[in-house]
């Protein structure tokens, strides 16, 4: 079987929801992937911020295989050790009090939406259901999380959407204007990844936190893409010096297997009771065993490496002719150039470098374990493509 055969099968039998590059990966290790023809690629996308320890990580594999040899799944009618261990570790590392596990970032955000609306109703009545999100945000592809997403391009075809979402500009005046007696939560991404790797202003984020405290509005941080060490902090909100009431995460937490987590802090720690929410596969023991392996290794030494490598990557990118702007934090980097992002991505893949796009920008989300030498290799190709 070769790559072209697989591509043909895919086109015939899989729904055409993805614009794929004409590459089929067969295997890989660390930051390197190999296609069916044996060509090597340096991965600066890590499965869109998922494979944070790279491909084929031995410790993660051992944890996953070890649990597979015990029990691969049991329903949430019963307790499992991996789920309890992972929830405890998340709480210890963040100060959260309770965790709900789902299977994706969208599910984690759905859980946060439900928690906020229940909090609003039981404390202030049935009308306290509105959630403010930001324009250019992205919170998922379910109907509710699409409704929460502040980008018109995602709102075609699928209406009517669930009501109760209000979009504010990422500035203090706009958020102040949107808040009213029906507001139950404000949900933000500290760095808006899908719309171009755009960090929010620190003063603005602190104002949102202060406003939420003054009005008893829940403050939700969506850390689906920014979380689990990606920015050089365990979660990006920690770089802003704020404390959310709810934090959602996914992607890198699972190391390659699907998981989402909604972390509930003091104010809403007991908001859910029996029957309020659920998930057949949420907190699957195999996935949680792998996630525990990932989370337990995100320590200060790794985070400092992410910060220093990210700063080096960003500074060197700024020296490339044709680069107009570099944004982001840690190893979450956006590059604005004179060329289109799609054109750059295509030329990079031809030269053996995998990058992502985010609207008009090239987006880099390499494994957190990427070496200086691998960064230099990526910079060499990016220089050739962008300045050429």
C-alpha cells in the first residue's frame, strides 16, 4: 500500500470536511514524521498542539499500553484509578476543586457553558443565561460552541444556533457595554489561536477578571490550544496573573488521544449534581493514563525551556526578510508575511517542514521538546520560503 492509494480511498469514503495536504504519514519519532515514500518532515504543528512530547513518546506509550493490558474502558457508573489520579493532579497543579472529563475542547467548553448557566439561574433566576465571548474567538464546532465563537465565517449554514451569546471587541469599553443583569459569564482565550495567534492585552484581561468579581459573573478561560505548557506556562492565564472560575483544556493534555477537561474552581466547585452532565467516553482509563504521563512531566524545567526556545524562535523569525509581524507566547507563534499563509505552508511541506495557518498568518505549534538544532532547521526553510 502506498500514499497515493490511501489518498484515493480517503477521497472516496471520508466526508470532505478537510482540505488536506497530499501527504500520508506512516511513522515518526519525536519531532520527525515520515511518509510512505520515506521522506522526512520536521513537525512544527504537533497535530495542532496535541503531540506536545512529539510522536512515539516512550513514557506516554508505556502508560497507555500498561492500562490497555488492564481494562480499556468502563462506563462512568464505576470508578477508575487513572481518572481519579488525573483529576487530582490537575487540581493540585492549578488550584481547581473539581474536574469534568469529556473527549475534546468543544465538549470541555460545552461543560463550561452549562456550568455558567446553571450558576446564573440558581443564584439569580432564569434570565441570567447570557455569556459574553470575544470577536475573533474560537470555542469549538458543536452548535453551542460555534454560537460562542465570535467569527461570522463559522456561522454559515447551521442556524438556528443556541441563543444567549453576545460578542464583544477585545477592549474594556466594549465588554463593559455588553455586560447587563442577564450576564452569567465572560469566556475568553488569552491568546486567540485560530484567528491568528493574537495575545490579549494584559490590562484588558485583568479588567475582565475584576468586572467578573464585582458583578458575580463567572470568568472562563478557554485553554484548549494554549494550555499544557504551550506558552511556557502550564496554562496561559497564569502568565496574565488572573484567576478564572472555570478553565477548559484538551489537545496537548492527551498527548495524542482524545480528552477534554473542564476545571471548576471555588465558586462553582459543586455546581453539578447527579444527572446534570455526562459522557460515555469521558475520562476513559486508557486516555487518562496517557494524560497523567503527559501532565506529570510538565515541570518548571520544561516550561523554562519552552520560554527560552520560543523567544529564540520568535526573535530569529523577525530577522527574515518578508516577515512583517511575529505574535504569540512560548511555542505558540504566529507569523504575518507578505506572502499568503497557504502558499508558505505548501512550499514548506515540499521542503520537509510542517507548519499550520491561522487566517492570514503562518502558525507554529511544535512539540515542546523541539531542540535548538531543529528550530534552526525550521528557520532555514522558513527563510528560504518567506524571503524567496
